């Protein structure tokens, strides 16, 4: 009897999705990757195409999902995830977090599969509790520019708990804090690729606001390990996964300047609306229940990430973005 477990990973061609595909392939799973390639890139997973235990479906999860045969696990990781992406494609962001998860939950119920959703520290909004524990309900502006992402993710948690409670679907909710590493899109607008891209192109580093806002950055391999453990645990309540080592964006810019050896300076731009002032995960639950904590410190993680970005071609480095968002704008 074939005991190979099959896992569907939505958002497989994205930054996190592609690293998750790698991990589950390594663990001997049959991996079905799904992506509609709006923000994902086939380049992130092309090394998997030659494998027998990897399949790829170019499909939008907001539409009915048909998967033949057995399915043991579903990871719903499809979504635009950077503030400038979800500003450009707000409706798709809302759809993937609502219609998309509804389809995934229906599929999980039909297949008797365990489903995990990628939730986010954004469910805490601009937090008034610091650091953020899973008990904190958050401080989100539903109609602000980030509302399309934050509220989609909050809805996603609500519908996932409802399927768990009313249909006994086995569910897991990971609240992911800022994560970085190879395969981030250089132009996704997030602070790390923005700063490294600017340093590599010889541009000044753009700090939004006065740089006093904080974030806590987790290296992708640590995050993947946390997700792997949570998926195989019996915890259906949300769990924060992130690195509690907090830094101001101003200090982070200085770290990138040192790392890259650039002669450029920092310049200041307006702070985006509703930009959270501080963010740090309380990971007590992950530590005690999953015996997980991050292992890769920022110095090491940044070194690895910088090596990846340095390996990009000049053309890739100067490319504005591979995405033609206009194509996706719903009028
Ligand atoms: N940021 C910045 N310069 C940039 C890009 C981002 O100062 O070129 C700031 C942004 O305003 C925020 C922080 O860096 O305060 C992290 O932004 P990011 O988009 O990476 O993710 P967020 O945590 O806000 O979702």
C-alpha cells in the first residue's frame, strides 16, 4: 500500500509557498502546488518540475478547486502579501482570503484532509498591546488601505474556526510575522528587498516616516520549521510564528548599509497610512507547545539573503516588476 501523504500547497510559486514545497518534498510527501501566478513566479519552483512527486496546477483558488484522488493536507498560502501588492490588487486579495479559503475548506471537508491557513500579524493591526500574544484581538481599520488584507485574513480565521467547530475539519492557524529570505520579490515593496535592491543599484535607501517604527524579522527556514511542527500538532487555536528580535526600521537600514557596503545614504519618505508602529511576536505558545524557536539570527539570515539577491542578473535587478497589475484590475 502506498503510504505517501499528499499535500496541496496554494500559493506554491510564491516566496513562502515555494519554500514549503521544498520542505514537504524533502520529507517525502507528494506535493501538489497551485498558483495563479499573479504575484508568484514559476522560477521559484522550476527545480521541482522534474520530480515525480511534484505536480503543478496553474489555477485561481477563488474558483472551484478540483483535485482527483487522495489528499491528506492542504496549506492555504495563496495571497498577495506585501502592502503595495494588496493596494494594487485589493479585490483579488479579498477574494483569495474569502472565496479561496471557502473552496479550500470545502475541499478539506470532502477529502477529510487537515487544512492550515497562513494568517498574519496583520490581524493585530496597529497593535496597542506589545508584544502581541494570540489572545490580543487586534486594532485594525477595516476601511483603510490595509483593510483588504487584514480583514480577509481575519475572515479567513473566522471561517476556518467555523468549519472546525461545525464540520469537524482538522484545522491549523499560523499567524506569520515579518519573514525574509531568498526568493522574495525584489520589487514587492517590502522593506528588506527594497533596501537591498536600492543598495545593489546604488540608490539611496528609502525610510518611510522617521524610521522609529519597529518590526521583528524571521528567517524563512525558521518559519518553515514552525509551520511543519504546527501542522503535525493537535493545536487548532492560532499560533504566532516569528522571531521576537525587534528592530527599528532606521536601525535596520543601517544594518543593510553595513551588510552591503554601499556608500548610499538614507532618505525619508511619507509613512504609509495605517503603517503599524510596532510589531513583535510573543512566541511563548510556540515555544511551549511546539518546542519551537527561531535558530537563525539576523546577521546570518541577512548574509544568506544578500547572497541570493547578489546572484540576480543586472536585468533582474533593474526590472521594475514582472507583474503587469493593470491586467488584473477589476473595473
Ligand atoms: N518601509 C520603509 N521603506 C521601504 C519599504 C518599507 O521604511 O522602502 C517600512 C514600512 O513603512 C514599514 C516597514 O518598513 O514600517 C515594514 O514594511 P513592509 O512593507 O516590509 O511590511 P509590513 O510589516 O509593513 O507589512
